[in-house]
C-alpha cells in the first residue's frame, strides 16, 4: 500500500532528525540505563508486517481464556480483525495502523503523533520514521463496549529491530476496556524493540487499559506509552513489566481536561541479570484533576530495577490532588533497586505527595511462616505475592489477575531453577 503524502513527509523529517540526534547517554533521564550495551547498529530492521496470522491469533498469545468483544494481533504478522456484531453496528474500529491510514486517514492523521510534537527525542523520532507494524482502535462517541477488546503483539525473529506503534482513541462519552499483551521469542540471538503507544480519552470517556509486557529475556526494549485524559474522563491503567533483558519504559499520564481522573497501577519484577527501568510522569494541566499512582517492584538474583517518578502540576491546574507511591523489595544480596520520586508544582492550591520504600523481606514474617512448616523458598514466595496484593486487588478483571499471578509464579520458579 502506498502511504499518503503527509505520512511520507513525517517519516522523512523524523529520519533526518533521528540521524542527527546523539544517543542520550548523559541526560538525567537516561543515565541509569546503559544504552551502549544494546549495540543497535547490529540489528537489521524487520520488513513491514504482513497478513499471515489467523483470526483469533491474539487469543492464542494470551495464556488464559478471556471473553472479548474483539481482538487483533500485530507484530511480525497481523491477523484479520475480529469484532462482535454489536461493535460492528456501532462503528468500533480495530485494525492494523497501516489499514486504518488507508480507510480512515483523516481520523488517524488527527491523532497520530498529536502529543509527541516538538519533543526532539532520539527514540521517538526513530519510531516515527521507521514504524513498520501497529494497531489502531477507535471507540465512537457515546459507544460502550461491554466485553474487553484484546490487542496482542508478537515478535520472534532474532537479530532484528522492530518499531511497533499503537494508537487508541475513545471519543466523547465512550467506554471500553482494552487489554494489550506484548510477547516475543528469540532463538539464541537478541532482538530490539522501540515501541510507542498513544491513547486519547476524550471528554466524558472512561477507559480501563491493561498493559502486560512478557517479552523474552533476549529482547532489548525502549518504550513510550502516553495517555491524554480529557475533561471529566476517567482512566484506569494497569501495567505489568516482567520480561526483556533490558527495558526502559516511559509512561506519561497527561490530565489536560478539567475534572480528569487517573489511577495507575504498576508491577515490575526483575530476576537474573535483568535491567528494568520505569519512568512515570503524571502531568496535571487542567484544574480539578486527580491522580493516584502505585508502582511496586521486586529484584532478585543480580537484577536491577529503577523507578523514576514525577508529578508535574502546571500553574493553571488549581485544586488538583495527586499521589505517587513506589515500594520495592530486594530479594538477594546482588540485586539492586532505586526509587527517585519528584514533585514539580507551579500551582498554590493543590494536594500532592509521594512515598517510596526499598527494603528486604521482613525477617519476622519469614520466621512466622517457616515456623509453620514452610521452607524458605515457599515462605519468600508467599511474602512476595502478598507484597503485590495491593496491585492485584485493584485489577478489575479476574482472568487478568490470574495471569499476572501466574507470570509472577513462573518467574520465581525460573529464578529458583537457575540457582539450582
């Protein structure tokens, strides 16, 4: 398919800027992640993704059964979109980003890159120039989707670089739950993913976004995920980061409409020699906005987890309430966790605070469980599961809670096997 001229011009401009920008190794935002170890020049780009997966392929990636209103798979291959009759009747769109550009060009052009202009960042310009696969989801005005929509991405070629792009739009008064599940496989060699997700929640809309990352330990990942929340809209964002060899994830929650409300829940679990870094920006632009951010992380073996959090409140965002908490457990002597929360407040009539903890498994709790017949490994596993319960308890879908717990248990088992 021939791309429209507006997209060609954007790609050309982004490619020139990407080539001119240096690798951001010394900037405060990047200095805790060693980008030089990725050696991006050795990866060859994947070709544009082609149809090649069957209907229902997204569900086969998800290791649980989940009733959905529609599903779509993208990545190295894309599947035909599946939507139930009610979604089709009300104009819901779920398709590849390339197809959406051909069929709904004006709508895509309105939103694609809308919140990323004038950023001049190395990796966002790289994705803008070279994205070759992606998904598009649009919920029309005042449409409510009863069951979740499932979007899955999958990559499996070794020695390749992929640049996936996700665009989601909820029009005024729309309601939906979106589950995104990212996976990869690699046969011996590494791969590299630079992904961008843009989500726009318009006035009076309500979105639950469940974003699960379960990439292989041969995958390097740079990710930008940005949500704009409009006037009197609600966002519930559940995030689970457990995969990859190195992951640098930037999440941005932008409350740009009066009365916007966001709840962000994050689970980060590192083992082996993983390096997992999460940067969270909560940006209050409009007045009377609220945000509640909770991110919990564990690090075992020689893993390193890093959380950087920023609450930014503009001068116009009066009567805002914002809270950010980050709690971490370090489960071995060689594991490491950093927590760096910050506030930047220009308004004078707000409530904003943050909290951060880094510690080890409670010795008294461990003794209590071992005194009742559990060995150390089993007792520690129960304590880790209990540590994450604050997150699990606020996940709205039972099947997703089950999946997050299963992924956590599998990771703990793999870490124990590696020790033995």
